[in-house]
C-alpha cells in the first residue's frame, strides 16, 4: 500500500501546485486521477516518480517512508513521450530492460498488439500516437510496483485507446489472480467518461487539493440528475430542504439539477412523483458538478 500524507509542492514565485495532498493507493488497483488543467495532477505524478523532490509531507510504502530516490526505483511513468523526444527508442528500451521487474514477454505482446517497431529513431521523430503507445508499453511491461500513466491515451485514436484500456484491465486481472507480482496503477486523464469501466477508484483534484477520493462505484451512485419544469423542481426542493444541489442549469421552462445523494434519502421514484425525470449521474456528470462546487 502506498500512502501519501500532507504532500505539498511549491514552484518558483510561490506557486502552490499541491496543497496538503493525502490519499492511499491500494494494492492491485487501478486509480483514476482527474481534474481541470492546472489542478496539480502532473506535479503529483512527477513527485511520485522522484522527478520532483518531496518538499513537504511524506510518502510511505507498506509503512516505510520513501525518499525521492526510493520513488525513482519503485515507479515507472508512461506519458506522451514528450520528455524524451531526443532519445532513441532502442536506447529507452535498453534502459527499461535494466529494471529487475521487467517483463519481456509482456512487452513483446504489446509490440504485436500495437504494431510497434523499435528503431534507432528518436522518439520525437515518430508520430505522437506511436510515441505515446511506446511509452505506455514500457510502463506496463516494467513490472514497477507503482505504474503511472499520465495522459498516455490523449494522442491515441479511439481504437488504440480502447485497446490500451483492455491491456491495462487484463494486466490488472492477471495480477489479482497472482500471475504477476502486486502492482498499483495511477492513470491521469481528461477523458473522464472512459475511466468508468477501467478504474476501481477515483481521485478528483482542483487547485492543488483533493476534492474527493472514492471508489468508482460509489461515485457512480453519488449523484442524481433530475430534469423537469422549474415549478416541479421548486416543489421538490421545498418538500425536501435537506437536498444539496451540486449544479443546475435552466433551458427555457425546463430545469436540470444534480443533487448529492449523500445528504438525503431521495430516490428516483420519489423524484418521479413530482413529475421529474431521474437518472443516476455519470462519472463525468458528477465530476463536473464537484469541481464547480465544494464537495
């Protein structure tokens, strides 16, 4: 288990990128890390890989406190490859193979699945999609106890994105069955809706803080979206003053509100008795509501 406690990071000019971050990454889990641009996701990733120093707070692995050097050995990062544009693919692969936990069989499988050709080309000379999938394949095959994927999928087309998700899910399933050593995956993405079936847990960040850390299933049942006439919405809120509205929008005579089910015992049946259409909010709906209102 990796526990992050009161982690803060400040850049030059006192720019606070991380503010008292506390969360836990459980064994054999896939955790989604989401938030708007500039919320601190990439900074958190870079601290976890040891690229940035631990300024304030602590990170422990199975109870043992880690240094930045420890994190470099413990983690592997896959991203768009933008940090290594001048490095040759074969050199990067040679470096990755030095890791004691490296899985050559897995990497060979990814080469075939994604039609990757490892050459002497600099990573910056191949397409952005090829660069990202190569970086992601190195990370997945690394065997690193903590594997970080920072927007790897951002430059991939839809077929390759979903194929990559399939590989993550299959690898995690094999780990749970004991076919590979214990690992944890942390995936940063702006494609929130695509994380619903991929992740076990979700961390939502905003302005350097963690808004919430919950299981994906709990987030999927945390909010209810109600749609109907303004009068019907008003009547419901009058009869149920304990309802907490996370977000609302009005289109002519129709109003849509997203409510927090943690603060009330409202059910879709009750909402429908007021003439409202009710549905559980998607992960993306809940995310958008939370980042625009304190959780």
